[in-house]
């Protein structure tokens, strides 16, 4: 039924969010930081000026779209990644590896 499907999907997104946050912070700690989140997205901060634009452009070339969050000067180097399944988040991490290579 719909409620069972929704519970299963929410559980998958929670696992995917934890996987993505942990993986990004372990693998890209020199240049990126993913903040802990309880929502369906993760806020990622670029530790180097100008890196955000390179990452966003590289992701867009791969048909992965993220949101900029430039409403505040303190978020100037951040972007927001909506969390999907673990498979989708693996794809985002693979794209980041290619962009950062």
C-alpha cells in the first residue's frame, strides 16, 4: 500500500543521506564539507573560492542539478544537494570525483 511504500522510501532516503554525507566528508574533506541534515537535502560548503561554480557546471554537464544558496553572504560558497536513493547519490559522488580529478 501507499503508506508502506512511503515508509520504505523515507528509510532509503535517510540511509542515502547518511551515506552521502559520510562519503563526501571522508573523500573530499580538503575541499568540501557536507553539513549534517535531517531533511531531504544536504548543504555542501566549498572550502576554496570559485570551486562552487566549477562543481555546479560539472554536475550540470552530467545532468545532475543542484541548487545554489546565495541568499546570505555566509552561504556564498555553498550549494544544496537533494537526496535520492543510494544509487543516485553514488552517481553524484562519481561525478564529483571526475570533476575534481
